[in-house]
C-alpha cells in the first residue's frame, strides 16, 4: 500500500485503462484486496505488443493465452476480465449487449 494510507478492501478499475490492476494484484500475491472491473466500452480493449509485457510489469506466467494474451497481442481488457473478482458494466442493457455476437468479445 501507500505509506500513511489504509489498505483498501476493494480496488475498482474502470475500462481498459486500468484493467491490468486485477492482474497486477494477483501477480503480487495480494489476496485480501478484491477487485472490480467496470466495462464502459468493450470496443476499446487496450492492445499492446507482447514485447511490452516486462515494461508493463507483467510476469511471464500471466502473459499466455490463459492470461493477458489474445490473438498474439497483450489485451488489457481481457486481463481485467480474467483476473477481476467481479465484473460490472455501465448498465444492465450494456451487459446484455456485450453478450451478443454483434457487440461482444468475439
């Protein structure tokens, strides 16, 4: 944690910009702080070359297909979805929309 601040119970990450947070908590072995990822716009997922993994602080075990890797690139949104304790969206309607082929993951 940060000096002088209490350790949080929950960290809430919003969209791909902060989606690595759940992965980084897990990689650091932090089990007592839970994470929530809120998806605002699944169309923007935050892609990066695999070569950027070390610079982003991603340990190798978290960089494969079971982790942040998708279609040969790092996908920050996938990492957040994979490692967050809970996933929310900006509305019930959007939650339903992103489960469809037209607006969803695949």
